[in-house]
């Protein structure tokens, strides 16, 4: 079985949907069965959010404009794809689903607020429209297909906006719903991003939810592979804006992909990789608009996979905080109270470095969370700050750079190459960290040095392995 997930740009126009049909037709010649997962058309989720916010604020004019755009974009796509009775049927579906969203917006306008439960119901509109249009077009082109709503098979908790998957009931419901369709020789066209509680109340899966849906279905159906179709040729060894010689990586491991995602690369979120890694299902990143290109394979490590540095990536700007104790609290307590406070404030910690002999350490948080993080830490250590037991907490906006590669543990000299490359370009290193798995070496530099640091590390550490 092959599961193929198509992103927003891959279904973003009539021409793109025609390309999806070609890909599905070719895949069916080599794989049986094929399951398709779709995102909302590109920019549609943003349109839905804008319409809802305008409704809540009482800006009925802007809300009406967004709702008109939503319907028109899909109706224009229908007109470009269909003819005759099938066109009438497609237009009716679009009008029914967009009508649901109009009613949700009206309710939000009356309430003057945007409940997460109602917003999840509203955001489902984009994926549902895509699934129906793609399934109807496949049918028109001679490929038997059915639109499938994951609200009927992906079971979650009720954490609306970012629901948590319940895998066992999902596996049971997914197999019961989708396997009969594939056994009948038909292609299920499944909504990404969506789920529902055990009681059938609509939920969404949060960041990376559409890709995550593809992984959930692949795992639940014991698929052989998952293909993620997007608008890039694969995973690059660096940001091409900083490194013109960056190249597409043929293959990386689950852990390498997770590290790259954590440090800002446009790779699958670790949440997406988890159900695949547990069942050793490989995933390919492929370009919908250049399907002949092989893409990048992400899977478990194996004897044939190259070792050593593979990619350099960066997060910038991020904020670095330095906490220093004068002996009370001690190191363990300083760490424990810091992490506990930031956890309760739902602030992500991106990186941690510690002095080897002093009671101080640095941590990185996203820049947009820096004000909340500082307030949280000053509250947590109010007494110690007032009495001088803890020095004033300092902050600095920096760039985090990470060199990623499986097997760097057993490859001597990688760190010295990395630091030497930066020294040659006279780039100062502010802080250094290395993961326990040694799949990444991370450091921080001044934000202004970010692009130069990426290029120096790529040229000094990755390019030699690419040539080898």
C-alpha cells in the first residue's frame, strides 16, 4: 500500500489538481492500493482564519469579502475542471460546505468570540472542499475515488486547536472505513489535518497536521511507504539563499529529519515522524511540479546510509537567556525551577548550554516568546533576584546554527572542522551544545553572522563529504 499526501500548493489550482491526477494514475500502475490525503488549497486556511477574526471583531465587510473569496476560488476551480452534471454536483458541494462556514462565522459574530471548538469546525472546511474536488475529478478522469472525512476515523482527545491522537481507536476506525474502499479498487481521497473526539466532535491536529494525518493513515493501514508531495525537490543540505551550492539529500534518517525540523528546516515535524518510525515506514519528500525527480527518502538508519555531516540549518532570531546563581540555589535546583516555570508557561526551550564549573547556564527560546519567558523567570526567582542570590537575568537575540548528521559520534574532527571554518571567517561563537545522540552540534552566533556562518560550516564540514 502507498499513502500519498498532497500539500496546499499541490492542490492549489485546477492545473495543480490535474497534476495530482497524473501522479495518482502513474502510482496506481506500480502500487496497489493507493490512498490520497489532501490539504486545503493554498492560502485557504489563512482566509478561513481571517474571516472568523473579522466576524468576531464585528468587521462584517471584511468577513463578507473573505467568505466571497473562499467560495469564488473553489467555484472557479470547479468551472475549470468539470462540465455538465458533474460540474453542477461539484458546485453544489462547494456551496453547501462554504454555507456551513458562513453560519459558523455568523455565530461567532453574535457571540463576539471565537471558541476553539467552533474554530476547529470552521477550519475543517478547507480540507473537506479539497477532498471532494479531487475525488470528483479523479472520478471524471476514470479513476474510481471516494472523498473520506477523517472526522470519521482519526480519533483524538478534546484539546481543540491541537488535539492529541488516540492511536488504537484510530487504527481500528481507519481500517474499518478505508480498507473496504481500497479492496473495491477505489482510491480514498482523505482530508488531512482533521479528527474528531470519541463523541464525534470535530478537532484539528495543530501544527503540521496535514502531514501528520498522512503519517497516521500510513501507520494505521500498515502502508509500505508514505509520499509527501509538496513544492520542493526534497530536503536540502542548507538554505539555498545562504549557500548556492546546497544540494538535495538523497536520504536521511528519522532522527536527522527531526533535528532539522527542530532547528528550522522545512522538513517533517517530529510529531509526523513518530508513527512512521515506530513501524519503520519510510517517507519520501517529492515535488508535485517535478514528479520525475527522486526526492529525499526519510527512514530508519541502515548499513548503506552515508554517515557524517549532511546538513546545516538555522533558527534566527531567537533569544538567549543567561541565568547565574551565586551558590543558592544550586545547579540542580536552578535547572529544575527554570524548566518547571517555562513548562507551566508553555514556552518551548530550543537549546541549553551549561558552564562546567559554575552555577550558570544559557537557554534559547523562540523570540516571540521572549517577553513571556523573561516575565516567567523573574517571577520564579523573585526572592533570589531581590536578595542577589541570582544575578539579573540577561537576554540577547542570536542565531542558532545546527550541524546535523547521523554517525558524527564516530567521525573524528567534525567539531574542530566546524569551529575552524567559523574562525577563518572571524565569526565569534557565543554558546555551544551537542545532543547526547551526537546527531547534532549546535551553537549560537550573532544574528548578523547567520548567513556567513551557515555558508562557512557548509563549505568546511558538508561539502567535503558530498564530494567523497
